[in-house]
C-alpha cells in the first residue's frame, strides 16, 4: 500500500518525508527540488509485537510496513501542465491515499509559492489546500470528459444499456466535480455506479489525511492557539477528513536521535509518542488496514489485511496454499493471551476459538492457520 505525500512547494513536505523514512530526500528552499518521487518503506509501530516475541522467545520480529511516496510540490495550474504538473499528477494517480501537508507556520526565510514563479507573503492554509484540491478535481474532470467522449456513440442509441447507464452516471459525476466537490463524496446509488467510478482511477477518490505542519516553537502548545491549525481542522471536518498536527522539522531531528534521547525530548514537551508514529498509524487506518498477528519461536509477525477480510483470504497473505487449502483458524485475542501468559493457559481457559471460512479477522487476533496441501 502506498501513500503519496503532497503539498505546495516549501510547506515542509520533503522534510517530513525525510523524518518518516530516514531517506535523506533533498529539502531545499526552492520549488521542484523533488522531481522524481522519493519512495520509502517504513514499519508500522506496534508494541504488541515485542510483548508477543518475549512470550514466545521469538528469534525474529517482523512488523507491518507501509510505503510513502514524496511527490514534488504542486502549484496552481498543475492540471494544465504548469510546474511539471502532469508528471506530478501521474505520480499521485499511482498511490492509494494522500497525506496532504499544509503550512501552518510563518517564516520570512522560507518562500511561499502557490502559482509557478509567483510568491506570496501571506500564509493562508485554506487557500493552499483549495489550490491543490482544485487541481486534482480539474484533472479528474478531464478524465471523466475523455471517458464520456469514448462511450458517447454507444450510449446515444440506448441499445447498449450499460453504456447508457454509465453515460448518465458520468454526467452527474462531472457536475459534482464541476461544483468543486471531490469524487469520494459523490453519492453512489448501486454496485454498477461503484464500478463505473473506480474504473476511472480518479485522483479525488483517494482518501486524504491533512498534516498541519507547525513551527518548532509551537511544539507542545495547545493546538487551538494556532489559528492556521484551527482553520485546517474546520475545513477538514466539513470534508469528513482528519487532521494530524505535526512539526516536520522537529520530527526530522527526532528521527536522527537515539531512542532514549528521543524519549527524553518528547517527555520535555509532555508527549507520549512522536508525531511520526501517529502519522504512520493514522495513515495505516486511513487505508482501512488492520494487523493480525502470528507468533512462534522462529518469528513473531504482523500481517497487513484490509478491514473486513475473512480468514481464508487473510491466510493467503502468508501463502497462497494457506488460502487454497484452508481448513480452520485457531484464534485468540492478543490482550487475553498476554493476560493469561501462554497459549496453553489460553486453551485451558477456553479462550482459543476454532474459526471457519466465514470468520472476519479482527485487529489484534493472534492466529494459527490449518490447511490441507492436497487441496491445491
């Protein structure tokens, strides 16, 4: 799963990416310093793994992972190719969700660019957010129009009922986009419309998390004292999206510290965990992902699945044979297992359940799958 980190030039996007991945992507005070997207794979923080590994004396611990893509700064006119916009929009098309970094700090030493080669003095986070959202909407309108042009002939006569239904849907979707509303808020009527929508691979279908980037001196302070942050929260609430308040520069510094040093630093600000951990966890949730766990002497591991996935498909994440020859899954809740101290004790207390093909795997399930290879 990939998350694209987007934002206007110089909002702290690449600085945040550096902190996320330790990749050292260039962060320079000029537009388009990131031309090709930098990609980094990071682990999803999960304290359950260490406790399980200790319980089983595991030799190896493997956490779940998530992929972040640092996409170069967009500007007004990107949908028309301004500022290498077409290339950047194609990079966004390839990700599953968007982390939209918004500038919520003032710094006269860092230029602020909304349009190509046009700098502004005043910081306005809502204008920044709207600029990028509108560019994505305009790009989607172009995609919808092209699809309408392709099926126009087939839809006209009415003989091709599927084409006619899609044509009617596309007209309504285009009007929705034209009113500056993202495709993800379009009210779908049935499965057919859902198929029409997702076959378009639109940019504004992707879920969004806003990362409000604050100044270092605002770390540890009440978020609501920052009027920029308040505005972003109000805007996101209307959209039904979440906001994570973070200081990219501080997070980059934290990422270079030893764990003990970083913990002491956070404690000074009264924080329990870094903004990065919260960002990664929120991003994981944004994609509708959860983790089930497996544990043993060889390895304790978190496996990434989509919320609502049934046991055979979850087993298939380990190996396709597990799904094809699925027999059952022995499941125990992580908290119960830790409380009782061993799998043997959990079995004795009747806390290990035997689940079949219809079982929906839950976050924190500790699972052992049974399968028959002869069913391949």
